[in-house]
C-alpha cells in the first residue's frame, strides 16, 4: 500500500511540475507576443441567438476577450466580475466578449441567464483557439486595444484588479 501511495504521489508531483513549467513557458511566450502588440486575429462566430459576431466590428473599442466554459470553476468565479467591469466601463468604450469553449450552446444559454451576462457570448471552437495560440486551459483572457492589437494575455484565474488596471489604461491612452 505504501509503494502504491508513493507512486501516486510521484505522479501527482510530476503532473504539477509539468503544468507549472508549461504555464511558465506559455506565459513567457505570451509576453513576447504582447511586446510586439500584434493584431488580434479576427473571427466571425455564432452568438447564443445564432447571429454572427465579428471581432472586427468592435474596432474602436477596448475589448476583453474571455475564453471560458461553463464547467470551468475559475471561469465561473470570474464571470460575475466581468459583468461588473462591463457595467462600470461599457459606457467608456469597453466591450467584453465571451468565447465559450463548451461543446454545445444549451448549457451556455442557461449559464448566461443565471449569471446575468451583459455582454455577447459566442461559441468557440478549436480553430479560434488555435488562432489565439491554443486554448489548453481556461480561462484565458486577452485585452485588445481600440486599434485591434493585443495588449495583454492572461492564462488562468486572474484578479479582476489586473484587468481593471489594463482596461482603464487602454481607455485613457486611447480616449476618443
């Protein structure tokens, strides 16, 4: 029994270290992409009502692009704070767009109503995930400036104060 527990412990520690190094490598790769302020890949995806939403139609706004899923606990914790940010800064030019990575829209519709999501939600897919560098964990968020360039990328649960600081900076820098 002790040998089995030891093996399980080694596997768990190995998995945690692997995740840490993967996340660290992904974030340092994201920093170089952010430093270049590359353009956010455009997309056209279906909303929960079946209409098409194109990222390019939000040019001129500061966009927080949130990749999430209904089954993702950190995502569920983050959504109410994103609703608050949309309420607080929407009139100043912020537009949050949720990209659900769920397999079907049904649980997303229920979730959206339950959490009173006040911003558009589109149904993502592997192609959009690949365009944004791969979505291997959730949530992943991108702050995109009014010029359509990625300002920052956040992998995993992120304190809302970080988003708020970046959003207010973008709104102030690019005020029109």
